[in-house]
């Protein structure tokens, strides 16, 4: 007797199997890195805000010039310490060879004994710096709940109508959630960058400078986790 195949039942079994597997998957979206890693620390500071204080030196050295960005003051041998007008604030600067108007001296407050136009201002020395909260993980989720729901519906539809596996469906959800989060970050989450920060960058987006942070956003499916 010839054995008859039942493609409808086979497809229903496949759909049930893949949907059950997808149901048991948690998709983590965020910064992918080891606990305590540098990029996770940076992400946490921006997500929740933080007050940063020096751990070994007396002061934090805030770069004021693009040449100083990413470098320690010890990389220079011609810096002059200049007291600030405000308590707890001072500067490290380079004396210019000839006097010229320095537009970047605007907003600095050295003591009255120093002419700002005579120096190239390299660092501001402060006791602490407060980084404001700019939530990009929680914020993107709160603003994109409807979009995430659509991604999930599309994933289920892909399994039912397009023959997707649970892995393909999870990838669809994850990649779209990553894109959504990155787009949210590109909107320049308030508050805006400070005037001091803008001295060393041409990027106005608050969470974008080198692209390292936004590029670290990715997804990680956890299978068999349940809901």
C-alpha cells in the first residue's frame, strides 16, 4: 500500500516546534562585553549618570584642546599650572611664543594675573565631574515598545508563512531592536554636551564621538530561558 504524505500536518508540526523554541528564547539587547569591561563601565555611566572622582591623582584632568584629548598631562613637558578663578579649579596651559587672540579662551576663568590670550589651554583640573544621565537602553525601549511588538509579530509571521526557523526569527527581532536602539542614540539624547566637551569634538550627538559606544550595541539570544 502506498504511503500518503500529509504536508499540512508536517508544516503544522514544524510551526509548533519553531514557535515553542522561540517562546523559550530571551533576546538581550545592549552593550556586549565582559562584566567590568571598559565599554560596559562607560555605558553604565551614560545610562544612569555618575560623579567621577580621581582614584590616584589629586585632580581630574579634563582636555580642553584636541591635542590633549586621550592623553595624560604627563605626555607634555611644557605645561604651566595656572590657578583658576573658581575654588577647586585650575588649568594646565602652554605659553604661546607670540601673543595672538585665542578664541578658545572663551569661557575659561583663570585668575586675574594671567591673560587667557597668551596661552593654549590644554587641561582643566577639577576635583570631580558629574556625568548626567542619558538613558539609551531604557529610553529606546520605552519609546520603541510598539516597534518591538511589530518585530515580534513579523518574526512569528516569518515562521508561519515563510518557513523561518526560530533562530531566524530571533535574529530578525534582535537586529531590528539593535537598529532601533542605535537610531534612538543618534537623536542626541538630552542634556546637550557641555561647552567644555565641545572644545575637543565636532560631534553634537551626546552619545557619539568615536562611534565605539553605538557600535557596541548588539543582541544575544538566550535559548531555553522561557519568559
